[in-house]
């Protein structure tokens, strides 16, 4: 197990590279350092020649990932930090996952909410525990992911369902996620790691080049969403600096209902 990272764990196993967000105390919410380390890890995994798969997960038993850390988001300018258009290079991380030549499997044992739901969407495959829950929260806290989180989601689950997920911000159980096409398989909680390992072992027997070409060809069909994402994140930067968005973050941290309309333009 590599100890060179602070917010994540990196391990090369027999059948897969395991990349794990290691912030269980905040339900594996990410901050700028987390995103930077994940970008480095996925690019590093891309060069790992011994396996064909990355298993991407979250530490602990409660959450895969719950998106951006709202306590970090609560800053004077409304941004997360010093990097990327919104203060963290989330668009670079999404590209790193998609551009990685390995098959990336999301291992979802608990909450996949907000940005975590986007990660589960853009990973090549998603295997979930029966205890997993999926959903969006952005509009409830003054945030949105207008790219892979929206346009690509609609390719996964259909336009109407994707709009429902974003406009209502409800939570969906693993079986519901399976039925809508967001998840490949749901297994008993205690069997999740074994199931991920089985899928990785199957894929590890395949030609790495054939896998990489197949992945690139799948991605080519939705590559225009990267451009949508770039423009959308640019719009989100301005939104995060507005009092309307800041009200969502303040309300979340103060555990109260936000009054968005008071600040809406």
C-alpha cells in the first residue's frame, strides 16, 4: 500500500490498481488536495502494465464519495481553492478517469451523492452493495455539475430520469440505480469486494490494447460532452461567486434550509 498520498490510498493488486478516497470522517468528500492526488493516481495507473483495471472506491463503510467538501467551499470568493476554474481541477479529474486506458470500476458500498454520483456515472463500470445509495444534491446546496454530471448522465439513464435526479435531488437505492442503468450489478454488502475482484480478474485476462481501443471508441461517441463540461464549469465559476450559491453552502454548514430566492437574480 502506497503512503505517499495524504487523502487517498493507492495499491497495485494481482488484478487491479485500487484507488481509494481516504476521508471517511467526511464521507469521502473531496477537497483540492484530494482531486490533485486522484488525478496523479489515475495517470499513474494508466501507465501500470501489470493489470487492465482500476477499482475506484471510498474508505470506510458509509460512503463511496459525497462530492465536494462544503466546509472547504465556504470561502470569501465562493470557490474551493486555488486550482481549476472552480478552485479545484474537477474537470481534469473527470478527464483523467475517462482517458485512463484501464477499465475503471466504481466500487460503491454506501453513499454516491453529488460529485460522487458523477464519478459513479463516468466510470466504465459500477458495482454496488445493496446498501448503496445514489443521487444528486447540487441544487440543494448551491452547486451543479453541468457536463458529465448532466449530459452524460442522461445517456446512462435517459433524459427524463436524469432531469428528475437533478431537479428533485432524491436518493435512489442500489436496486433502483440498477433498474435505471446507472449500475451494472448489485450484490450483498459483504460480497462487494469479491465481486469487484472477479470482474477485474475477468478483464485482466483480456488484451490491454483491445481494451484501450474499445474504451476510446466508447468515449469518442460522447466526447462532445467534454466541451459542454468546459463551458458549463466556466458558468459555475461565476455562479459559485454569487450570493445565491454562497447561501446554499452557508445553509448546509449551518444545518438550516437555504433561502435561495432572497439572493436570486
